[in-house]
C-alpha cells in the first residue's frame, strides 16, 4: 500500500526536490535536471528514453497483460528570475530560479514512479513524461511534434500544477477549459519625425499609437461575447527620446489570452482591422507581428471524472474543488491535451501570503504536499489501469 511507503519515500523525494531547486536550469538547458531524473528512473529498472525534445525524458513501466496506457507529465525548467530567498536550498545560479514549482512537480512524479515500481499495482502501461521548456518555449509542443504519442501510445494523459492560495493538499479539477491560450503581438508604427513645436509638418506616431491602445480595448468590451473570457493587454509602448522631437517610430507590444481557440482567431483578425484603420486615419504605416502561443488547455470528460474520483479518495470530498474558474495563465500541456484526452489539475500549495505566489522571487514549493502528490499519481494509475 502506498501509505506504508510514504514515511520513507517522502523525505528522500523532498531532499531531491531541494537539490533541483538549488540548481535551476532554463528551457532546453535542463541537462543536469534531466540527467538526475533519468538516472533515478534507471535505478528503478524502468525503460528510460532520454533526449526527447532535446532534454526531455520518458520512462515506461508495463505490468500485466492489458493494452491500456496512460501518461503522467511533469515539467523540468526554471525561470530567468533572481531568487530572494535565503534558505539553505536557494538557487546557486544567479538570475535563475524555480519560481513556479517545477522542481516539486518533477520530484513528486519521480516519487510516484518509485512507488509504482515497488507496488506493481496496476494492469497496463504508465509513461512518466518529464517535459522540458514549459515556460514560454513550448517544450510540450516539441514533444508532440517529435512523435511523443506515436512512440508511446496512450489512452489518456494527466498533468498537475501546484497552486498557491489554495489550501495545502486540496485539489482543483474543472472539466472543460482550465488554462487560457496565449498569443503575443508586436506593432511598429512608422510616421514622419519632426519638431514638437510644428506637429503639422510631421506624422505623429505617438498620437497614432495612443489611439491604437484605446481602440484595442474595444476588442473585448465591444466585440467579444461578455460570457466569453478574453484579455487583450498592451504592455509595452516605446517612442521618442527628447521633449522637443516627435519620433519617427513607435513600438508597442502585448498579449492576447482566451479560453476559446476560435476566439483566438477572431481577436487576431480584430487587431489587424484596428491596425489598418489607424494606418488610414493617421497616415502612418504599421507592421503587426502576431505570434501564436499556447492554445487553451481543455480537460476532457473521461479523464476529469477519473481525476476527481481519485482526488476525493486521496484528499476527501471537502478538499476537492470542482467549480473553480479557469486561469488566464497558459500551459503548454495544452498541446498534449489536443491529441489525447487529458486532465490537468491544481494541487493546493497553501497560503500565498508574503509574496509566495507563482513567479515571485520569494516563492518556494511546499514540501508538505509531496506525499499528497505522490499518493494522487499512484492512485490515478491504479484507478485508470485497474
């Protein structure tokens, strides 16, 4: 039984988590982390595949005679952020930090692999997926493109993320959209520079850019169904260097987020229409570079039912929240969820006071939830592959 293993296993996994935290590595550079993961899995006697999507690792554990298979996924990478914590396991790499809990995700999945290889309590195949480059670089997309599901066929895939602000050890499981799709855009406006005292002799890019920023707000407030979640934010506006000079160019940039892939298309087209209108109205030229990012993460019905059932068994009915609103944050687990039925759950990390929220320089993963995470993964494999 998993409960009998946890008193010995959890301290070992917590120590491993802290070692990973102290040695953070950025997207596609997780060589030390991936090496430790692969070596640990090798030591369990699993079939281990290295170098998938550059630094990813997939391990296979097959038992019994069933053809059924599931995937359990964790992420490996850290963030380019200077850590402000002073505890003994703080980052030893300046400007890099595990500020999102991927160290905890990796450690818990290793703990589950350890426990399942000992318990041997399911019938079928579990693939342990350790994915690189979740933070902005799309390691999940690259894994899919390199044939993850062709090489390792599975019926369902599951993901997990710690969630500060939720009670430690609780679960959030929502069917349907759970994380937003996210795109980015950059706009270069070119006009004609001139003397600020004689604006009629210039073509003012600051005025054009200011109007564009205001017009962009109508994409959500006046062009999107109020019941559909969407965010369009201009986050950068750079123009000019002197008080008495009207600049020649302006640079704007920002993000688009939504829970609906079709709405992603509509918002892109809407932004292009606004840029065309600003060009005609203000006699400027506009170069819009629109980059598609992660699609929305959508939980499928069947794996969501299984995940809820398991979470209730692990944490108790009162500790499983099923009516949480989706997050407008993004996750490249979405690429896996577009290929096979998937469920992505939140595991409460405890209070977020004192700046201990995701992507904060004060963040640390809560080791008190490691046992819950391992137990969840183990029970999930046992339930899905009963």
